[in-house]
RNA sequence: CGGGGCAUGGCGCAGUCUGGUAGCGCAUCUGCUUUGGGAGCAGAGGGUCGGCGGUUCGAAUCCGUCUGCCCCGACCA
C-alpha cells in the first residue's frame, strides 16, 4: 500500500474526551473515529488490525472443530420472552418495533437465537457434540460507554455455543474452548490470565474469564503467588478466621462524635486504624432492610451479598429514609449493637476485639465493642472483596491483586436456554433429552484496545506481529529529489510485496521526521529506510519498532531478515 | 439512572465573571526556501460561538429551557 493513496490522517493532538492510552493512540493513529457515544467507525488502518484479530480467532475456532455460521443481528421479542430475558435484561437491551408494531431487539448476545436454531436443526444424539460460532456486531446500550473501543455500545464479538447430550459432554466441549482461547491469546501475543468468574446475567454454573493484564483494566483479579488459583475479585472467596480472637481489654463506652460521618472521620477523631472499626451498610431485602457489617477498611462485594438469603438481588443500597425508619439513625452512625434488623457479619469482623462502631444515634459511636459481651457471638459470612495478602483458597499462599481487561469469557450454561426453548434430541433409547449448552465469547474489538494498552511507548503503538496492519514500513528519504532513492524504493516495494509481505510504502513528499513519527505512531513492526547515503554503501537501514537503534544491512541481508521474520 | 463538568472553524484551546465588529496553536490550500526526527517565511480558505426562547439599542458573554458529550458510581466481550 502506498501511503499517499491510503488516506491515513494522523493527529498530533488528542481529542479531549480520550482518557486511556489505547483510546488516545487509536484516535491519533487514525484507527477509529467516533460517531456518537459508544459508536465508532473503523477506518482503513484500524480495520486491517481488526481483520487480523478475526483471522486468528477464526483459525483457532475452526481448528477446535467449531462451525462458523451467521445469525441475524435483529431478533424477535418472542424468543426473549420465552427465556424470560425480555424483562430481565432491562435497558441494556436496545428494543425496536417493525412497521407492524412487532417487537424486536438488536442482539446483545445470541443464546436465544442459537438455541432456536439448534432445536430445529438437531434431532439425534448422533449429531452431537456441535459447537456453532459467529463473528458479529452486537449492541448493548451500556449505561456508561467509555475508554473508546474497550467499552463501546456497538462492538464485534465472536460468540460460540456448544451443544452436548449430557454434562460430561459439556465438560469436554468447555475444555476444548478453554484450550482454543488460550491458543488464541498466545498467538495474539498478549499477556493474559485465566480467572474464575461469576456467571452473572447469562446464567449457568462454571465460568472462567480471560483477562489481558493492564493497569487500565476495569476488573480487579486476585491470584495466588504459589498456586494456579486466579479469580475475578467478584468471586474470590474469603474465609472465616482461625478463631483466635484477642480477648476484650476495654469496656464498652459510648462517646460523642459530632459531625463524624465516615470511617476516615472516626479514625481521625479517635486516632485509630480503619481496621479497628466496622461499618454497617443497609441494603434492600426481601422482607425489609438488611444490615451488612464489614471491617472499616474493607469493601462490600455486591456479587456475594446479593446471593445471601433475604437480600435483594440485584443489590440495592437502602435510601436515607429507609435507613432512618429502620434504625432511628442516619447512615454514618450505624452499628450492629442492639440493631433490630437481620444482620450479616463478615468473617473478618468476627476476628475483631475492642473495636469501634456507630451507636445508632446520630453523633454517637461506641468504642471497646466486643463480641460475646456487647454483641452475640457472630455467625460470619463472606461479604467483602479480597485484598492483597489474604490467604488463597486451598490453604497455601496469599493473594495478589492485578487489573485486567476481560477479553474472553467461557460459561457452562447447562439447560437454562435449551429447557426454555425446547431444544431436545433423541438419545440412544429414543427418549427426548434436553441438550447441555456452553457459551463462549471473545471481544474482537476490545482486543485491539487491550493489545495497545499492553504494547505501546511514548511514540505510539507497538503492534505484536500477528496484529500489525502492515509487516513493514518502507521509508525513502528525499525520494522526490533523488531518482536513485526512488528507483531503489520502488524496486524494494515490488519485491517485498511479491514475497507476500504487507508493505506500507511511505511515498509522501514530506520531511523524514514526519515519516518516522508516523511510522512509530501507527506501530509497524519493521522499518526499512532507503537513503542516498545508504545506497552509496549498498546498504539499507533496518530497525524493529522495539529496537533502540537502527542498523545498516546489505540489501540482500535485509530482505532475507524481513522475509524470515514475517513468515506466519 | 444519581452526582460533577463541558459545549466557540476538522482537532486542541482563549474570550464568558465585567454585553459593544470572534481570536490563538495545530491541521488544510497557494508560493518561495528547506530536506535524516512532527521545518521557515509570506499569503489564503474555513466558525449563524450546540438548539430554541427571553432580557437588551446591541448577546459567544446575562436568564430560562432542551440536546449532546465527558468524568465518578451500579453492568459486561
């Protein structure tokens, strides 16, 4: 491709709305342009990268025996009503009407449609197992689209769905996808981690996420430094303490704490650590409000809390009025002592002695609170997010926390959808059996952003070879004044292209600095410079995007190196 | 959806408080010079200042209202 014909516009300055580095670089390098909130056009350069991701995903899915098909993006409401998700999905689902006022949605995912397809297509256990996949545009009307392509409303997903006769079969299909996903992210050159996850809205039992490790990631993941345990922080468990609680040394004392509203206020006033305080949160419950009690320095885990008996799901914090009616006090002065509500106490709180908490009276707190004396001995539950240093499951090692970008997710769905939509096959005995399903997603567009988060420097993007929009950028110096340079560059362009390399030939009549800056910004792995100086010595200048320095190579050496390093 | 902020040539911003002929940088176009790390000089084009309504002799500026966008919280590939 000749740069002069490629229509690429790069930016020196970044639009003010870009927050994270991948978003900025994607705009500056001309990969994407924004149309509206959460909607992006993939410009020619960006589309080349997107196609590379798709190609790798497609190859590995095919290798794993999955069958590509393509379902409609627009789906009839009836299917969603049958599975109950028409009502459950809420505003995330983009709904619309056709001219006959029939209801449709723009598919945010395709469990309903694929299960309908499978129920019509699959008759016999002999047709199983089968795994259908597609690469397609989805739409989710996200509450808050952000970070460019990382969390857009319209995005491209590879979604796959497996059908098996029984759970053992599902396990096999699931493990195949586990292996295929690992192969995909390996090939894409990404540093990733597989973590246990909550299956959330989609439903089902077993579920794992594939995270690209990056500080800008929206998810926190907990992993063990001495075992292979890794989990989304949503589901990483905490454990009851060893029961060795310190003995009470202080008397219960009620003290005036005017104006104290937060844990930080309380610690400041009393000169104690947050870990010696507890906080009491009031949430909506099935039969009135419920109190959740955590150590002052810990965070509530919503996924865990909403699974507790009597707690409303999704988790909803009670409003001020409800709190006042239920406790007689305002948030900021709450505590479990003499609290007349169902109370759940976190494991870590059960380990405390001589702690401080609100007195359920505005402007007053207790200090020297102890279980077994001021409060009943607690039955504790797992309520909080793990923190670095917590013990890992299995009893060995401790947890560390990292940030991750979720680029893939695999689920064992079981029969939730096949049951609802009557997707059955006949087994060996001629009896109808509901098929066991798995579903497997990869965020194609998100991968592009995630790859940049992991591979960039101050000058721009550094594409891993399998994602690069071009293999080589060919930079002639002063080509428009030197016939020798022009001829040499044209010849190289032809030769490299004929050898099957994807070459970006920067034939623009601009100063060398501009070409170098653009080449680095858009992140082409190999750079070959043709200059009069080098030609005199029979040499070309080669530099890899990751190299510090360039080196001079004989023409034939350079060609050989390029041809060898880009064989895929 | 709750809380905060922003909206002025393609992009980044100033001007708004204190109403009086819309400005700067980048980008674009023309010419000359320059040519190994985002060139210099000279010139040019491009904005009904987000929409609507109001106050005023006069509104980018004041008031009202609507819309869009961004950031912080609950969702997910």
